[in-house]
């Protein structure tokens, strides 16, 4: 495709001759002969600095926010992120327009909700594509991912691959970072979804108001909204946006979709779902009150898609546990349980530990920490939350990244010490898990929070293999053999 053809879809000034474009790229290390290199201004680096490298690797032209002293055709644009997103959509033929698009935003619950929607839609006979935190899926084919929401160029390519594979419905997680960085710019959602909003990512957004603002972008690009009536931010997100909506909730009596007679057990939830289309008994094989919310949300979306309540109930019943989300790990031969979860926010940790307290017959032992180079205001809150809701805390490292783990732990301990709960500090996460498993007694539940599906631990900027499913299995085997 010619550069001039791509340029038609975005505001620009073209300096230099027209060129044939082989591909669009934003990572200078991945540039090939004939590529259009977009100089994206990022949080930690400026893509304009890598333009010389892109030229050396064969870039045919550049997308820039100001003219560079480089002998290449340059498309000068007001914002390289937006221009890249608009050109990527055009380059791949606007694939999102050819499928039903569902976007899920919010602090917690995005991943579980997308899997529930996928299960219901597949029960209804639809071929579903999923884009999210754990991995991307085309049907059952796994495509690994580095971000919750891919960069715009990668996203458009994935959407084109999905359409070519016969996908009819795409369900994707849309993070606040993605909205702020225009990764989904150019995608119009048939249904936009809001789960909830609690403290997270303030290292990036700085203020809660700045965290809320990008979420609103989602609904300016949606034809229909499904909102959490129990979250006060729902009204703000739709203020000034004239689109139809449906609400779900437990506490709010005015919610369109509600839950009654809720029963939460160690392995499942059951409730009667009250909807404008009638009432239906729902059973989901994942515990926790928060999964009642997720199930109602998924059901609300699927009703809008025209799926009947019987199919919705069957789809929810057949949902398999999501990796690293309230996942029960094998502990054969032991009389305690082990739960793995991604909870890494105060609200997420509160939901997790409250759910476990609801079925634990013995103590709840929480193994947790906080990530480095991220919102440090939430660290003492996480500590206090764990100390209030667990019977014993093992404070350890999460992903310290480039921060001193001791500094992170000390901030967490400010909150832990505000309660009288017993605790220990073991910085080495493997040893912390080993300690928790060794002190566990009959009917105790050991909760590993923060890592979930992740199979690495990032220390000093390096990702080391660290899969807690494997680690727990190894430690339990050591215990069986008397190696403590």
C-alpha cells in the first residue's frame, strides 16, 4: 500500500516522496525493508530517537510529530499514537467492522468476565476470539500476549487474523493504559462493559480522576453499555454520552439484572438471576461473591446479543476455571487447600480473602506482596486489607522489578502492623510459599495472591521463571518425602 493512501485516513503533512509500504512498525528493533516506522512518544522513551536505527534496518518512511534530520519521507502528524492506530486499521482493512466487538474495562473482573462471555457465546454456536491478560484466543488456538490490550498495530493484525479464521464475536479486555495510549483508537464496540473502579495504576495516572477519565473514552466508542449499578462511577462514565444501557447489581434495587438467594460454596456459586427476560437459576463452578457480579455481567451482555436464558445458564455452568483466578491447586495427600489468584489491588485482595473466609473451615494464610515500580500508595492498604481478612500473613516479594524488595515490603508492613494479625516476612517468594505450606494445618487454606497466571518473577528488570503451580507441586512433593 502506498504511503499516500495510508496517510489519507489521518491528519498529516507529507514531506518527501511517496513510497510503497510493506508493513507498519513501532518497535525499531523489528523494522524490516520497506516498513513504515512510527516514532511513538512513550512513557519512558521517545520513538523519534530510534528513527536512525529504523532507517539502517530499511524503513521506507517515518511517522513523526516533528520533522527529523533524516533522509527519509516523513509523515508529520499531531499525535503518532493516533495516526498509527488510524493507519493500522486502514492497512488491515478495518477488521473490527466485520465482527461483533465487545470491550470490557474496569479494575477487577475483566479476565473472568471475558471467559464467561466466551463460554456462553460458544454454547450459542458462535466462534469467539478473546483478547486479554492471560493470552489471546482464536477459538481454542492460543496466541501469547505481553499486554492486556495490544498496541494498535498488533491489535489490528490480531483482529484481521481472527476474521480470516471465521471469528464472529470478539471479546477483549480494554485497560486504562490502552485507552489513554490510543491502542483501541479506531475500534467501535458494539457493547462496552464496565466492571468496577478501585485504586490501581496511580503510578501511571497519578490521580484517581486521571484513572477514571480514560475509561470514559470506551463508552464514547460504544453503541451500547453494560454497567455495574453497585459502583458509583457508572453514572459518571456515561454522563454526557447518549447510548442505551443495561445495569446489573446486587445492592441496587433499580438494577436491570439482579441476583437473589445467593449461595457461595468452596467450589461454586448458585443464585437466581432476575432479568427483564425472566428469571433463571444460575450455577457457576467458581467461588466468590465477585463471580456473581461477573456472571450477571456476562449474562447481561449475552442477552443483548440475543442469546436466551437457557443457553446463558448452560454457558455459565460449563465455564472452566480461569488460570490464576481463584484457582484451586492440587494438594493430594494433605488436609489443607491451596488457592492461587492474581489479586494485586486492595479491592481484589479484599474480594479474594473475603471469598475464602466464606468457606474456609480452618485458618486463612495469605502469601502476598506488592509489585515494584507501580502505585506505591496502595501498598499499606494491601497490607491492612490482608491483615484484616487473613488469620496469618506471609509478606513477601511480588515482582519487585527495579525497586528494592525491602523498601516495598516495609511499605506493606505499615498496613499489616495496623492490625493485630500474626505475620512473618520472607522476601524470597519461593521460601515464603514453602513456609506457608509447612505451617498449614488441617482445614487451613493457603492463599497465594498477586502472581496468578504469571510464570515469571521480575527482579532487577529481569524476568526469571517462576510458575507458582509448579513451585507448589515441587514443595508439596518435598513435604511428602520429608524434605521441608
